[in-house]
């Protein structure tokens, strides 16, 4: 039987231009129900900033056909995602 390995820290926070420091429960409750609107997502540059921070640029396509891109600053510590800060990029 596969062992469950956590990806997000218990003290995880999520921030975006529309949201200010959601906790882990609110992140999964608010962000993941909309995932079915995406038909494709691909990583563009992923750039480490230091030992804990990485910048991720990605592009995604919605079911409407519209393409968008975002940049996220992701903090990883002790092998767990501690914080995600989203900087919206807009339409492509």
C-alpha cells in the first residue's frame, strides 16, 4: 500500500492579488474546485531564488480556449511547501 506523503506544510499560507494569506484548508476549499476549468497547464521557467524560494512561471488554457499565465513565488522548507504567493500575469 502506498504511503501518504504530505506536500503542503500544516502552517501553509496562500496569497494572491485577490486573496490574503489563506490557510491550508481555505486554499484547498477555494482554489481546487475551479481546477476543472483548466484543460492544459505547462511550466515555463522555474527559477530558484535561494535555498527556500523558487519562482515558477506557468501557462494554462481554460475550457473556453483562453490562455493565461501566472508567476508564483513558492517557499519550500524541510521538503514541504510553506507558502505560495501568486502574481497574476493575465491573458496570453
